[in-house]
C-alpha cells in the first residue's frame, strides 16, 4: 500500500523534541485556562451573591419604608393628601333685606358691576368709544377721551353700575370693555329712613342705624364647606354638599310706617326752612308697646352716597344728643305731685309773675303774672311760677327719687345705636340747694334725649307704664310669619291710670285754650304741651338767644295711645316758639296718622255739646 505524499512531507519535517515541548506548553495553557475559568466562575458567583444581597437589602428597606408610610404614617399622610385635594369655601351670602311695617322695601343687596376699559383692545377710536359711552355713564365725552389715553388697559370707568346700565352698555357690543359683578347694599327710598336704617360700608359692615345695631339679625349664617378639586385645581361640584348655597327668605321688619315718615320729614323740613333752624326731629310712638311709627331727624343723608355725607349725621341725634326739655316736662311733674297726693286736680295757685328761690329770682317766659290759676291753667299758660309752687310741696329727696324712677340720668333701653344717658345732678347736690328742684320743675337744669321725653309721655298715654321705645319688630318670612323677635324690658308701672288720665285731660286744655291751639284738629280730642327752652351751652350756662322749641301731643284724649313729638333746634325770629314752630309740625303728622291708624273721631265733649245746643 502506497503512503500519501502529504503525510510523508509532514513527517519529514516533524521534530519529536519540539512536539513534546509544545505538548507541555499546551497543557500549561489548558491548566491556566481551567484555573481562570474556575476563578471567573467564583467571581461571577460572588458578584451574584453581592447583587442578590443588595437586592435583598433594598427590598427589605423598601418594605420597611412602605410599612412606615402605609401603616405607621398612613392615616397622617392620607389626611394630608385629602387636605391637598380639598378646599375650604365660604360662599357669599347677601344680607337680609329691611322692610317697614307694611313690608315696603327699605334696604336690599343687589348686584352691581365695576366697569373696566382696555383701550388697547378697542376696535374703534377713543373718540368714538367716548361718544357712545358718555350718555350712558353721564360723563363728559372729552373727559372720557382723556381717560382712555391715560392707560392702555385696566381703567375703572365706574365702580358700581346697576344692572340696567350694564345691559345698555352690553347692547352696544363694543370691544375692550369688561364688567365684574359684585353685590352692593341699596336703599330704594334714599334719605327717607336713613336716620333709622343707617348704611353699610365697603366691607359690608353696618356703620349706623339698624344696619349697625342689628348686624346679627341681618347677617345670614354662613357655614364654611369643604369641596374636592381636580388635579388642575378646578372645583368638583359633584362633591358639594346638597343645598350649601341655599339661604333663607327672612327679612328684618321695622315698626316704621314709610308713609308717615315721609309726611313727618316734609312737615319738619318746611318749618325748618321757614324759621332757618339748625336741626329738627319728629317722633311718633305707639304708647301701648313702645313701637316707633316714625322717627325723623333733619338734616340727614343719602345712605346710597354715604361717603358724601357729614359724619356727624350718622348718629341719630334723637338718641345720641342731650337737651333740656323745658316746659314739655311740666306735665310729668304734675303727675309726680298728683301721685304723691301733695296737690289735687282743682287746687288753685297764685302767680304774681316772679318768685324768689334761695338767691335767685324766677320769672315766667313772658315776664308777666297770671294771678289765681288752677293746675290746668298752669299748663295752658306754661307758668313757671305755678310749677315751682307745686314742686315746693314735695320733699326734695322724694322728688329726686321720682326723677330717678322715671329714668332721668339713665339710658333708654332701645334698639337704636349710639344712645347716651341723660344727666341729672347727684342727690346730694340736688338736695343741697332749693334752686335745683325749682329749675327742674319747669324742665331745666337737667338733660335727656328727645326719645326719652317721648318714652315718659308714653307713660302718660298708656296708663302709667314706662315702655321700651323700639324700631325693630323682628324677622319675618315671605308669608309674614314672625321667626325671631327681640326680647325687651318688661314695662314698669310708674303712675296710676287715674293720675295719668287727669294729666292728659289737663293737657287737652293746652290745645283747646292755651299755647297749643295750632295743633287743633276738628272732631278729635288732642292733648299737648308746648316747650320753648333756653339752649344749654357745652361750657356751662345758656347760649344767648338760642332756643329749643318743641311740642308734644297725646291722642285721642278719651283713649290715649299715640305720642307725637316735634323738636326744632335754634329757629330764628321773634315769633319762634314751641307754639308757632313745633305745634304745626305735630298737627300735620297727626292729620296723616288719623287715616293710617284708622283713629275714629272723638265723641263730643260736654263743653262742645253745650256749645252746639240751640
């Protein structure tokens, strides 16, 4: 058999020794390779264990963290998350409306709009825009053009426009205008009842009248609600509690009659203008319960434009200022003397025109005497001398105690704000000198508010009870049902009914025969008393030539119920007296009161029957 040439060729050059070395080298390489493979396998296992160890530790740490977040801090974090997803919302609630005794609207919240202009967005010239807007906004066209040229955006053209004005502007379809809605307090009758209702400021807080004193009744209760919001911050109404924007239909009803209020203000303004007076007031009270049917002070202000008013007008001076009542206080002194039994209705007194008390000489206003007169005539002629003699029959200490019982020196418990208490000298000072009781007998030397005088005359009209004069009836719903009525002080019995009726009948003669004749109304028995007092000076003494003229009436005499009072401060002229200035005001008010309250004509008196007999 022949051998392959290639094989022979290879065998020819093969070195047996070299082959052995190669084999040894190869074995060494294989050993190193095996060793490396073993080392690498070991290293891979180590790395694997390390990775697994790290994963195990991380997993354990993550588990601990999750346990801490979900179990340990779970409730706290859940609350935080909910707080981030929730928002506290206090919805706007309009103030309750105010109405009069006949539910005529006196105050209400209504939507108004702030009008903005953005001239950079106008698609018309500034002149064209001004010409279109000026008549609606009641502004000058040229001034509007200057306004548009002052800024490129965000110009306030009007801070509070009513809805009807905005509707007119909207109908023009002008670009570059913007209006934002808000609510504003509105008083439909302007200044008619400002003395009583008051006003609210820009922060919607009452600052005067019942808007201030009855804030709790006028503010609807508002409950803060929590609403959910989405990721972009939008509120989700699906989570709003049912009825959270619902508010009641309650209204604050006053005892005021707007019709009587208007007539009283008109009559007062006419007399003030005629006599160039500084200020005046009219009060009408139902003496049975103390409800005030009219309360007017002049000058006044428009609560819709309160920023333009003198701040002194925000306090109703019938409760916030003091004055000396003068002769209108004399009937109360007669009642005190009758109640104490020191005089009788038919007692006679001598009025020589002057009387000496301590080191002082007291005279009548007319500087004349009236001779022998009875108590009714003392009131008819407003005799100071007769009143001094009546009160001299009382011990000063007893007289002082009665003045305190009437409430002199104290506040009247009423629902009108800013009330002040009257001023009465201390008992020691009052008793120390007889001149104190003497001046008090004709209504000077002490001070009170006009409302307090009306309250005291109310006691003469209702059989001797001191009632609480008030302006608020309570909260009523749309059906007229009462829901919340203020609690008032229980009326105190001061005089007996017999005493008060005697005094009222004496006061009737003032109207029929005395200084109050200008208050007569045919067919009606009216009792009254005039007052023309010196005006006290804040620095002491009296202001020379300054007078406070007043007239108070009670009607009807046969069944007394209503007190009507008018007061005019510093009327000018020689003929300015309570009889000429204030009595005509009271007559006008009574003429309106009679049909409003349906007061029937009085039965003819015995004197009238004799006069009418053939």
